[in-house]
């Protein structure tokens, strides 16, 4: 139980790890089936799968699993490989499954209008913990977002001052106006968030980027911004736009490697704020 309690603690702290479990044993080995070892992101371990060279190799593999966020299976033949002959084993074979322990995916939605209300539902169903921020109590309330992790109804600047997105956090900006989008994006690109997306047309996107770079925000920070936000699936209604955004969030979360039809004007290309985009592929903004 101590290992499971530590996993819960890691996830709550926004940290990561990897859990190694012996899933099959044949012959004599220095441990037992279902034995577990948790490797934390600081290199510390909890539990054991038998010690020795096997445990050292599993520790290294666990570090790699943390980075790739993809599980792995390892097989050790203690009979045939002399490096495992430490005098502690009698020979045998064991298979070990290593799975990543990832922090909860936190989604901060700035704006609480129609798109935000739909995005809250689709993202939550996809496994994201959602926090909604808006300066209007009539929109940002528990009645509209009953199962949100947090609903913050206060000035955007005040809310941002006390939020600290981690590397496992996602930010989607769908406020009701250009000025609020600009204020939130100014803050968002300087956080450690894994994903930053902003709704709006290509023309609006470039205008916001230009204004912020003129303020002194480094242009390279905008290279990771998804704007217009979401996958290009022809979405029109708030519900459809929410699906497009959630699909992009999932693609980022799962490290999708194949080419996807992103709406973002700058995704996958060199950032050029001198270029004036056309008005194609517009995305509806919040009322």
C-alpha cells in the first residue's frame, strides 16, 4: 500500500515516476511475481524487485519510460547472462512490466462562455481536470461548471497571479474579447505549461502576437502557441469547436507523432510576424 500511496502523492504534486512490476517468473529468481518497485522523478526508489544488476537496469529503463511516457516490458534470463551471476540468484527468467506514473492533466480554461462550457464537458470526459477562470460571476459559477476542479470568478490578472501551471498543464484561452485574450496570452507563454492555445482568426492571432512582441515578449515564445486553436475538422458550433480543441489536447498529451490538420497558423512552421495571413479558416470567438 505504501507504493500506491506514494503514487497518489506524486500525481498530486504534479510529479512523475514509473512503476515496475514482475509479471512472470520461471525458475528461481531473487524475488516473486507481482513484486513492485516505484522509481520517482528524482531517482529515488520505493520497493524492490530483487536488487542487483536486474534492478539497476530496470531503474534506468524506468527513467526512460518517464520521459517517453510509454510503457515497456523487459525480460531477464538469469541462467544465460553471466552479468547477473552475483551469487544471489539460482538462475531463472523473469519478465518485468514498467508503466509511467504521470501527473494529472490539468486544463485551465480562460473564459466561461459557450465554447468554454462545451470544452469543459468534452475535456473532462477525456480525463482532464478542469479549472475555469472568468471575471464574470454570472458565467463562472458552479451551476455552469458543477464538476470543475476549481471555478475562479475574479479579474484575470488576480487569478493569474496565484496560478502556477506545471509542465503537465494545458491552457486554452477563449475569453470574450481581444484585450482579455492578449492579457492572458502574455502570461501563458511565460509559464511552464505543456500546451497553450488561443481561439480566434489567423488575422487576430498575428495581431496579438505582434502587439506582445512590441512589448518585449520574445518572439520565440509564441512558436508553441496553438492559434487558431484545435484541429481543422470544419467545426462551426461551440460544441464542435470544443471537440476540435479536445482532440488537439489529446494529441499533445499522447505525443501523437503523425501529421495532423492543426488549425494553428504557426504550428510546424517558422514564426513570421511580418507575414499577413488571409482570412481563411476563421474560428468563431466567444461572445
